[in-house]
């Protein structure tokens, strides 16, 4: 039975990192996949050749379309909010738009719920309560997604995450052979994402790893820097394929409503939620 999966993200390129394999797998298995981003990511870091402000935001939405095509996404929507940025300063709202973190949860949830209802969504992908690594817009995705699912009566909400102990071990190994940039806070990951005990869904996406890598590659602006420094996305794309397949061959989710064995399909047992 085909289902509809809606993936909700804060910025273009977020989908590539945590949920692209799941999206590609669902599409390949005949399900409808919809991608929604809250912002255009106009405050993202990028080389000056990609522009800044609205021009960068426009470029990033174009990159999102390329990523979506690689994953088999049927529909892409932008909720129209402005990027809240990652640094300590929260800038004023640009003319005619609201920074996502300032948007009333009820208002933003209403926009997302309208899409969920129109699509008769069976599963909504959002973020865990930490917003992954704590980005203010990712935390807002968690809040807005949870409320939108309530408004739309979406049967299942899965919070995209990674077992934090796995990340810490992986970074320790990488640090032995790679010197991270000076501003890379390795210890921050000890407080990020979710504990392994909270993981409810472990999804194998190795058969769709080419699509996942193509999704990452689509976001060229987010792998760029004027000084040639390694950006996270660019660093991931430099990983040799056998290692890349091993590192990115699984995706993880938390379903607050699920108790029991870890599931290996986002649609497994869905009838129980209805």
C-alpha cells in the first residue's frame, strides 16, 4: 500500500544530511515523498561567488530542487520564513518576512498542517528535541512539526537524529587522521542529537546511497568557502565511497509514541497508529 511521507527541514541542504536516504528509499518503493523547508537559508555560509542574502537564498532553493530530483521527491514547498542564522546574533527581520525562530509556532504549524492535510500525509519527518546539534531553526522545526502533526492528525511523527555515542566515537577516529578547523567544536556533539536508547527506527539506505550522495553534491554552495577551508558538507563528499557507504548507510529516528523493538521501515506498523 503506497503512503505519503513529508520531510520538514529548516534550510536547503538539511534534507541531504539526515533524511535523504529515507526519502530516496520511500520514493523508490513507490511512496509519495514531499519536501518542505521553512527558510531559503539566505544566512548560510558560502563562498562570495554564490552571492549573499536573497541571491544566496534563491541559489539555495535552486540547489534544493536539484537535490529533490535526485531523491525522487514529488513536491517541494518553501514556507516563506527567513533564515534565523547560526551565530549568537539574531538579526532583525528582513522586510516582509519573519525569521523562522521568531514565527509563532501556531502560525507556522498552520502553514505546515495545510500541506499535511492536502497530502493526506502518513508520516512526517522532523528533528529531535535538541534540533540535532542545537541550531535555533532546527529546534523550531521540532516544535512546529509536532504541533502541525497534531493539527493535521498525521499518524506518525519521526524525529530525525543520530545516536550521539556513535558520532563521538566516529569523530574521535577521524581526529586521528584529520585536523578539524579551529572553530569546529568536537565536544559539542557530546550534547547533541539523541541517546542510542531513545532510537526507535534504524533505516538501511545503502541501496540508495548514490541518491544520498547526489543530494549532498547538489548543495554546492554549502561546501564552499572563500578561503578554501573545509566545510562539513564538502568534507563528507571527500570520504571515499566504501567508507562513505558505511558511515551514511543508515538513518535514525525517534518516535515518541513507539515503545518496543527498533523498526527498520518508517511505514512499519503504520496501521497501528490510525
